[in-house]
């Protein structure tokens, strides 16, 4: 299995632009987690899904952030409009529902100028 | 995370020595703990986990110790190798809640 796949690996954009980050779950996994990692705040959970349904989005910073799972194996995290303070590494992780172990993707490094 | 913190942000050890990375948590109701390793440019990778009904669990070259009395968790790496250089995160969870990650400890192995 290729593991969790994220794209792009690096994204540089200008303030105000829309950014879409993509994640493909490990085959068979049915829980999906989006995290943001910064030096100041470490790893923060933004939102997670079970069986394509958002369960907890309390970590989403504000309305500029949205996440979807259009199907069981794919998710997007969208930031519109982006701001410099959104610069971070964004990880998605997947797991089997009820399993303790989350498998992380390689991350997307986002830089908003 | 709100419940988990680390004593030391950095740790340097000689190759071949044992490493001990410490972690404190504040929520006495936490019942599950996990260690992740993150190498530069990569996502966190699962190392080992432990439930609150245990105080020790061993893996390959790694041991996790849990002291619920003082709410302390440690990761021991035996015969540390250069490939062990990374940032190590502990995380805890209460019931069905999500994992809360600590800020991480950077381990540097000196050849």
C-alpha cells in the first residue's frame, strides 16, 4: 500500500488566493483526520471524519477553512481566502474506525505570502 | 495539546547510548497514550502505544513507561542509532476523544 497520499507537497500562494489541499486515504480506512503543524502550536487537529461524515470540526480556525470528503477515499481541505498566518504544514491521517493508530501522510507545506 | 507537554525540547545522545524522552500529561482521565516519530520533511510515524491499564510496553528497541501516579510518560530507545534522530511526539486521549499532541522533543544522535 502506498500509504496516505497528499498533494501538493509544497504550495506557495499569495494572500487572498484560494488553496486546496488533497488527501487520499489508505485503502480500507474509514476515518480521516486533518492536522496543521506550526512551530508555535505544534500539531493541531482541525477536523475529522468517520465514514465520510464530519464528526468534529471544532479545530477549524474560522470560516475560511472547509473540508470535504466527496468519496470514501478522498478528502480536500480548502482555505478561501488564504492569509499569511495560514502558513504551516498540513497533514492528513487515516485509520480504521475505532482503531487507535493514525497513519499520517507526508504533509503539504503551505506558504502564503 | 492542552493536556500534554514535554520536559525538554531537545536531547542529544551518543550513538549506541540509550535515550529517554519524557512527557507529562495533566488529564488524569487520559486512558491511551502514543508516541510518534517525525523525521525532517515527513509525517509523524507511529512508534508505540500504551493503555492506562498498563505501566510498561516494549517494542523493538523501544519501551514506553507510564506512571499514572505522577502523570508521566517516557519513551526509551535502546542503542540509539543515527536513524533515530527525529522529533518525537507524545499524545494522549481520553475515551473516544481525539489525540492531543505535545510540542515534541528533538532527538539528535551524535556519531
